[in-house]
């Protein structure tokens, strides 16, 4: 996932450490979402075809059951993928907050400001973390 080509090395190192923490969850979430989408689409198309395109023909209850189970499995995988994404968010913000707290060079008011920003908008934690690292580097003796 290395998309940080134009960033300074000190930021790259920190983001690589963060990526190491969340990569197992990222892989799981990607797999769940990858498999859920075709299962949902396939089951919905087939169920709609059975009920609406051929309503006068006798449909097999086994076919309906099979497509319903396929759709349920797809939706379950989708939900698990979303759960994994929430876990990724929680782990990343936890790592970022811990790293900010452990900073030896940043003053306390800077740490608390970034902690508050991350608490208010956890989805923007990585951009805030990058800003923090730049400010930390600027005040570094």
C-alpha cells in the first residue's frame, strides 16, 4: 500500500509502522468485502429473476433457498468487512495517540491539541498525525 512516495523519510517510517499494525485487519477486510459483493449481486439478480421475470412458472423452493442463503452469506461477509474496518480505525487511532503521547520533543500543548483533533474526527487521524510529525520535526532540537 506504499503510497507515500513524496513524503519525508521520518513520516514514511512512522506510517510504515502504523501499516504493520493494521495490515492483518486490512487484508481480512479486503477479502470479506471482495467476496461479499459478488454473492449479494448474484443472489439478488437470481431472486429477482425467479420472482419477477418468471412469476407464472413454478420455481423450485430449493433454488430460492439456495439464493437466499447465498445473499445472507454475502451480507454477513459485508458486515464483517465493515467490522474489520472499524477495528482498523480503532487500532490506527490508538497507535497514533500512543505515538503522540510518547513524543519527547513535542510540547504538551501540541500533544493535547492533536489528541483533541483526533478525538473529534478520528477519520482524519492520519492527516493529523502527519501534521503532528511535521510540527514535531520542526521543534526537534
